[in-house]
């Protein structure tokens, strides 16, 4: 299973966990559900970013160099 699907599964599990927490009034379970949702979304985005870098490595390198240059100019 790739990281994007794992992230989607974790996000969905977090939604279920939050719903159960809501129904039971369990704030700890609600918070864990929210955490899992956010972690799942982050995992999906990281997988998409990795795919984009693999598809267009030159563009990704140029963007990273541009960001590095701008950050360098801002801090000096």
C-alpha cells in the first residue's frame, strides 16, 4: 500500500475515532481522532509532493534553489 493510501486510511480512521469520541463525550478520543486526521492529510500531501518531484526533478530542483536564494536574501 502506498503512502497516499495509508494517509487516507489514517485520516478516515481519525474521523471515525473523533465521531466515537463525540458520541461518548470522550475528549481524549476526540483529540486523538483530530490528530490522526491531520497526520493522515500530511502523509497524503507528502506522498503527492514526492510523486511530483519524481515526475519533474528539474523543476523541483529549480524551485528549491529559488526558495533557498530568496531565504538567503531575506536573512542577510
